[in-house]
């Protein structure tokens, strides 16, 4: 039996779809299933059982003997969350509880970390585990993820195979429910539909032009491909970056979205809000050498190809993976 937490959410539901496509249906889905907006993400999926998030640790304690693997991508993902107690409960302690049960009972674990752990990138974007203690996340969400990474690396008792994945800017199908936390591509698509233009943040750093801020955008189909590789290959345990390995500008992103809609670009620049301006990242780019070194050889989707697939095959049609 394979447990997938966050399975009603964006990345989690895409993981379920990937496993279903590989003929695997012995899945236990964990999430807060009371959120109606998430229902379409899982109603057509094949699985063994659904378990509410708040009951899962107790269930896992009593049913560990039927579980071989846990893919834990459920979390409080709001980067503006100010309640440290919520983040400690849902992102830190919850993951510690899962790790402890997995380690005690020889169950493999894949869990979601985040590129938010890198902060302003003062120490680069290398998934070098010796640097994790030096990282300075810019928000409490990033701190909660980094605190778990640090804790995991200190443990003498570990799951037989374990992988912490630092997700960069993931975009793609099944994020309809995410509201303001959805990808910039999702919001750009809707801005174009509603106003025929896209608003991007103006640069407040003289080293970058307006719209020239850079992010590592990674298509969710590539994310689930990496997760499938780690699940099936059981390579060296550790913490790995999961981005495309190629930073692209927000201007590139907006232009690709207009092109996918066959509309001439119309871009307006607005000031970055004061409350996030001093914590705004102007550059992120995953060093993917570590994942490649353990045998992952599949090419990552280009921004243009990913946006085109997402817009034409999902957003325009309201489709799900």
C-alpha cells in the first residue's frame, strides 16, 4: 500500500494520476476532504481508501504493516502564513511523526521540502546537505520546511530510502482550487481572459529590468516524473532539488501565455507591494546535478512547451490530470 498525503491538492492529485497511469491503485489518499473545491482533483482517481488528515497519524500507527511507501506532499503552503503554531503543527511535527513511523517500520518516504528554504540565495541553490544549516528562509513557511530538513539530517534512525524534494516554482493542471497561491501562469491566463492584459511586478532592484526577475518554473508533469523515478529506482537517499534547472523571466512567462492563447502581448507593470518587497526573490535556479548524478536522465519541459500544454489542454478546457 502506498500513502499519498496532500492527495486532493495540486501536486498530490497529479502524483495519484501518475501512479494510476502506471497501473497502481493500492493507494491511501490523505487530505482534508471537506474542501469542496478540491473534489474534482480526486473523484475520478482509483484508490483503496481516503483518510482525513487529522486522523492519519493514528491510522498509520495502527496500520503501518500494510504500507510500503509514503509520499508526503501535504502541507500548509501559504508563504504569507504568520501563525508559527500552525506551521509547526502541519509542516514540522506532522512530518516528524510520519518520518518516525516510517523509520521504525522500514517504510520508504518521499517528502516535500521547498526552494523557499534558500531565502535570497546567499548560499546558492545547490542541494548540498552541508549548507542546509546555514540557509536563511525569508518567511515562516520556508523556515518550517528548512527546520524539518535540518532535523531529518540529524536522525540516526531513518526510513530505508528517503528523499526530501526542494520544489521550485511548480505550475500545471489541478491547481484550480489554490486561489492567490496558484501559479503566475494560472493568474496570467485569467488576467488575459478578463482584461486582455497581464500585470507583472515592477523591478525595485537596479540589477533587473521590469519583468526581468528570474524564477525556476517547473512543470508538474516533470515533478511527478521525478517522484516516480525515486519511488521506483530507490537511489541514494537525501535531499534533492526539484526544478527545471533553468531560470526564466516573468516576461518570458507572460509572453508564452499570450502566445498559447494566440493573443498579442499586452503587459502592464505595477509596484511590488510594500509588505513583501524586502522579501522578494529576484532570482532562483535549481542546480539539478545531484539528481542527474543518481541516474535521472529525462529532459525537463521548456517553459514555452509547458505553458502551451497547460493552457491549451487544461486551462482552456477546464481539464484535470
